[in-house]
């Protein structure tokens, strides 16, 4: 059995293809002692190199391959496995289902927010899966990420420990070499759907689960009106927090990209989106990005948003 680079590439593109900055962690088990202690980081714009490395190491029996579900910060140390502290952002929510019954009932329990990426990690002796809900904008708050992953895990019968920002997950297209008794070598399968939303807005996924609905409604902010720009818009906690505390060097580009995408996807005109971004940059970024750099971020987000709308 051999790894399938085409599946790897499709999976990584679907999960990380909209991200502009940061590193993706490839981790693998040592084929001799079975410990998950090897890793290498790759830029989000160099995923071909990640696939090439994964094919190389996964071809050795026992060298199971995994990828970081969240993107690592560009300053992450390159000489060791990444940790929760290396979190930059997460393009999706996720859950790990190691129980056959949980896999079987997951679709029904998800209701109107089914996963838009599925990874079948094995079928013998029972089906096992890891599911993802790709977001329209990457999450930048690790506490919120952990909380929402935990809500999904509780609702679907998933592993409650597989919720942290530094978690690694199976790489679709790789060979799952057996570690536990009763399992056999299997290809890690990828599942995508054309009839499901390509991305979800903040709060949309966890809101379908009882615990998530309660959490979202407990401190839901009231609509605010900014005449001529926002109309009625409920500010998300992350923006309230950013406007209150500001953004420092190291997260300015990510925050700017997220803000531009947030506004454009709510049908704020590009000219107004740019003016809002410029004002926030000058008032709340320390130090502010220069106009050329901010403009490059804005242009890339506009191109991405145009492509998204054409796919709809």
C-alpha cells in the first residue's frame, strides 16, 4: 500500500487554500519506536513541498503522518513539534470520531450544519472519522476555538481531548499503519460534498447544537447601527476585543485580512471596506501597517472573495 499525493494535495488545498500567512505542521511517528516525535513546518504557499515530504516518510511502514489542524505562527521554532502556544489561526473547526456509532449518527446530529470535509481514518474493525467545518474566515482566538471544538465533540460523541489548537490530525491520502490491535493498514480517505456549504460564518456550526446555542445566546451583543456603512450588524466578540485592546506586530496582517473578509462577505462595498480597514489600522494597530502592505492584503482578500462568489 502506498500514499496518494493527489488526495493529500486536494485535502490540504481544501483546508488551507484560502490562507495567506503562517505555517502548516507535518508530523509523523518514528517507524522504529512508534512515537509521534518528528515534525517539519511548511509555508501555506508551499504545500507541494509538504506533500512531497509526507509521501517520502509515509512510505516507511509505521510512519503515520499527521497535519496540524490549525496554522502555526511564522515564528514557530523549526526544530521541534509545535504546541498550543504556536497557534496563529484555524481555518476550520474539527472533531475526532473513534467510535463506529458516533460516525454513523454524526450526519443526523449535525442538522443544518454538516461538515464540509470528511476524513475516513479507517474502516476496520469499525468506521473512524475526522470531520471539519471550514469557516469563511479563519478563527484567531484559541480559547474560542477550543470551546467550540469541545461543544461539537460533546454533541457528536467525539474525543474530548482532540480540541486544542496544537492538535494534529490524520493526513488524508496517507497510509494509516496499524498501531492498535485489530487494525490493518488502510488508506486515509477524503470525502467532500458539492451540496454542502463551502464555508460557515462564525457561530453557525456550534449554534445547531444545544450547548452551542446556549453559549452563543448567553451573552449575545445587541445590534449596533453605523449609518451609511454597516447598517444593522451584530459585532462579534473578537472585533469588540480587538477594537478595545488593539493589535500588535505579529498579528496585524492576519487581523487585517480577517477584517476585510468579514466586511466583504457581509456585502459592505469594497471602497467602504478599504476605508474602515485604513481607519482601524491607523487607530488600533501598533505600529500601523504601511499603506502598501495593507493594500496588498486588501487586494488579495478581494480576489479571494471574487473567486468565492463565482463558485456560488
